[in-house]
């Protein structure tokens, strides 16, 4: 070995260490053995052995979302890489910074259908922000540092680096992260000042303004959340957020309208519909947010702040696009607002708030309590109440429980809420909780789960036990794929095709089989005590919360309807669930 | 706003009425790394955009830079999306809409094989002359013409050759460049 040269595997570990990476979630195999050999011989980077590569990707996502750092995944070639695809797609949809290292068969075997060969860069091209196949060990260090740069700059996303086994063994030069500047990728961070000026002036003319914020605020960092709060305090504008943006503005803040969208709050959706100036900050007019596009906030002028120019005018045409980082844009807006000593029309704003208070009075989350069965909403309400004052992180699976969690658990800080928004991946929450707990060993990390979802990645309980990660899996157990059943009731004549899970495991015994703790609650009266027991348990817990089997999640904007056509729980007695949505709406996803 | 969707009643962007589509020629400067063409093509197929023509070649060897020319059809909103989607790809240096930036130059080369004899053969040669197509292969029964020009000129020449014994055509696809002193950012 020439002086200063290292093997490819050594370069990988050195690059990770130089990037400040402390944790890698992975699973070994033939094509990454040289890297695992290096992992064995060093102490800087800790490897967390998952039980399935999908688990590694979601753990890395949870880690990234809860810290603002980049998540790192290491998997082998072939099945290791294909198992990672769901998590990569999830991270792409939700803009989560992640670097995923995949092993590959040796260079000279590529294309020969070698054992455990797959075209990893081909398969992952559409589900990553960028990907690389490293063919020369002398490119390896540069590519790794570039990968971290690309994953974390601009709109964050997953990056795959595919490393053939011979490249891991070969020796070559290492370069540090300092010397890396990307040739072509330089996202625009500082917004155009003319656009800022126009945006601020438009806001100042508003009589019924609303802030519609999203995951971009969280991704932009703590400063962005701070500036958002400052801007709201300064202007007294009502604020709502997407599923991904919860916590950027505190749910306890007086301007908070709650989440918007398909299962959002009545007041938030009504205010979106009737506003005259909409300020979209780091959100992307997803179809779960807009409802019927041609009826989406018909009377408003729209400002859209986004770091990704392709998000602008994609589905909804806006009047003032502001391309740049949220924190920079808010900082500029606050500065210009102050410099011009602007203020909103006080009378008009008061009238607007009055109208909003009227909508709030509908109390859209109201549900019928029951003394004999635990209502799922009640379970989450109690979980929320009993965890006050604790340092809590929440992850979720996908389904009704996810929406109830978003409605009933209230977040006052960013980075506390990890959920699969864009892709809607069942099985996300449990491994994500593993990642969050690894990043915050002392905190209370709870996965609000559904009984169907949680079985998709259940094996990661074994990971939690191995690394002493005391995650709490709070299963809202209705024995149904509740969200599927709800749609079948609303849209398919109550024919509950394959949405009931027969033969669910006994979750308490399952917990014991994994070597963790199982707790079951069946009656409302025992719920508080059992939740406290869960919180006091210093081990991973599977909590089987038996809830009403047929509860539905409201309010809801049925597909094909507008923001002001929400279905409320009280409007839809169980007998009429089947006729609540018209024929046209039934066609839509 | 979005009123053109009024009839669909859809949560999605399901357009029943088709707003007018336009054809645009885009130039894309990319780093000539492996897979970059697959990335561009994948973007078009994955997002349902049209490719009418696509050409690519390395244009600066030392800098590893290639230039891709894409002719695409879509509504103005879709064309704008395409440009943004291309521009945010990591190996893309810059994107230019040649159609918007004034009457850019577009050229295409075609090789056109025609077989026949007698009057038809004479007529083919005469037309080739009028279109400034060159004969690059000649036999007693056939010619291969090389023609360069705007795509519609090439189209026209080919259609004229059909009754005269057209056998086959090979076309390069469109290359485009803007007029004037300015070049694209690399
Ligand atoms: C991997 C995956 N497969 C299928 C779906 C479709 N899907 C969405 S919600 C849902 C049911 C979830 O059931 P459960 O986890 O029990 O939650 P609940 O709705 O009952 O709260 C299904 C099947 C999905 N989102 N993800």
C-alpha cells in the first residue's frame, strides 16, 4: 500500500467519521463484508443491526427527522438493496436526508447476473434524489462526501452510493470533506428580494390571511420554526399546517388552527377556503391537502415559499413564488415588514378571527365517549394528557390511528413528530421509533400504531431489545385495517373486503417472546393506569390498546370535495355511512 | 384559478378538456456521468411527459459535459414543470427553453434510402437537388441521400420520397442552439 492510501472499506468508515456520523443502521451480507470488517475494528461509528433492511431505512428516517442530521443506512447487494427501496421512496416523498450505502458484486461481474446482483442504481434512480455507482476507489471518498452534500442541501432527500466489493478491497487516495464542492448542484437558498418585497406588500393588504405551513419549515431547521413563531406573533395571522409540518408552530399557540387537509380541522379547512391571502411556507399543495383542485381556496392570492422550484405551480397556480430556504425567506420577510412598519387592517383581522372562532365552535373533533369500550380518540387523548411534562417523541404507522394522532396529540416543538406522509408507508413507525430512541436515549419515544401496520415491521422489536431502546409501541387495536374499512363503508357499500385481520397475534405474548414487556388495556377505566405503567417501564413495551372496532375518523373531506364540504362525525351516523359520498367521489383515490 | 378543471370534480389533476399544447425545444447541459441519459428519460416516462425527439452527445470532452436537446409537447404549465424538474437534477448544469428564448436554430440530419428506376429515379434526384440533399451512396437501383435542415423540411423531403421508392430512413433527432453571442452556462 502506497503511503496515505487506504482500502475502499477504510475510506467508507473514515468518510463517515469525518462527516460526523455516529450511527449507521444496517444489515450485513456478502457484498459489504469488507465494510463490516472495518466497522468491527473501529469505535467512532456505531452500527445498529436491524432485522430487515426496510427497518434500517425507516430507523434512519426517524433518526434524521428527530435530530435534523443525516440518516445513514448500510445494506448488502441484491435483496439488501431491494428491501431498502420502500424506505428510500418514503424518504424521497417526505424530503428526509439519508445516505444509503449498498454493496454491489465486484465490478467485473456487473451485468453477468451474478449471485445477489441487481441493478441497484437502475432500481433506485427514481426513488432517490441522486445515486452513484462507484467504479474506481479513487472516486470513493469524493462521492461519499458529495452524497452527504446532496442529501442534506436544498430540498433534502435520500442518496444511494453503490460500492462494488472489489472497490471496497482496492486501495486508493482519501480526500476529506473540506475539499468537496459540488460541480453542478447548488440549490438556491437566498430568495429573490423583489419577490420578498412583493410578498410582504401583498400580506399587508390582506383582510383574511392564512399561513399554510409544511414539512419544509421543519427541514429548514430550528431557526425557521423560531422565525415562523415570530412572524405569527408580529402579524396575528391564523396558521395551519400539513401533517408533515406539525410542531413548527406550537399547538398551544393562540393562532393555531390545527392541521388542515383530508382529516384536518374544520376551522383550518374553512379558513383555507375563505382566505384572501394564502402564505404557503414549505408545503406543496398535495392532493390530501387541496381537496378538489378547482374549488381550492377560490378567492385567494397565493404566495408560495419553497426551496424546490419544481414545487411551484405544480398543481396550484400561485401569484408570488419565492424560491429559497424557509428560514432565509422568513428572516427577510420579517426584516422588510419591520422596515416598512407594516400592519394588517386591524378591524378586518378581528372580523376574520371572529369568523374562525365560529368555525372552531363546531368542535369538529367531538366524538361519542363510551364507558365500556375505549374509543380510539380517547386513548390518544389520554396518552397525550399523561405524557405532558415529559420529553416525548411520537412516531406513527399509517391509517386511522395516524390521523387521530395528528388530531389529538398536540406538538409544541418541531422534530417531535415522525410520520410517513407522502408515501403513507404502513410499518414506518416501529423502526422509526428505534431510530428516534437511538438518537434520544433518555426520551420517551412512542409509536402510535395500528394493529395491521405494526405487523409489517414487528421484527424490529428484536432490535429494540438488543440495543436496550425502550420504545413504546402503543397499538390502537381495532382488529381492522380501519382506514381501509372506513373507505369501504363510505365508498363500497359496506362490503368489508379483506380488511378484517383474523388471527391477530396475542400482542402481550408476542412482547414476551421478544423479551420485552406486554401490556393490555380493555376498559376505559383501566387505561390511565396502564399508560402510566407503560411509561414507568424502562424496557421496550408492546401496548395492546383494545379499542372500539368500528370507529371512523372524522372530520373528512371526501375525495372530490372542496374544503368547505367536510363530512363531520355527527353528520354520518353509522347507518348512513354508505351514502355519504356521491358516485363521482367514489371513483377517486 | 384552476377553473379549467371545473368539470372533473376530482381530487386529482384529471383534465377532461385539453388546454392547447405547445411544442418546445429544450437544451440541457449535463455532466457526462454514467446514467445521466437514463435519468432524463426516466424523468419523462415517470412523470408522463412526451419526448418527440431527444439527442445527446458530449460537447466538451475535458469538462465531461454533454448537451441534450429535447423536443417535447405539453401545456405551458407542463413545459415549465419539465424545465424545473430537469433543472433540479443533480448532474444538470443548466436548462434553456430555446423556443421561448427567441427563434433558435434547430437542425436535424437524415439519411434517406430510395430505390427505383426510370422516371422515378430522375425525379428523386431532382427533388434532392431542390432540397440540397447530397447523394452519399449511389447504385444502379438506389440512392442514399443525406439531408440536413429543420425537422419539418426533413419531414417534407421524406414524404416526397414515399411515392418515389422510399426504402428506409435514419434520423439523428434535433440539435438546437440559440442565436447570438451568448452561450449556455456550464
Ligand atoms: C405498505 C402499505 N400497504 C397498504 C397500505 C394501504 N393502507 C392504508 S391504511 C391501511 C390500514 C391500516 O390498518 P391499521 O394499521 O390497523 O390502522 P387503522 O387504520 O386501523 O388505525 C392500509 C392497508 C399502506 N398504506 N401501506
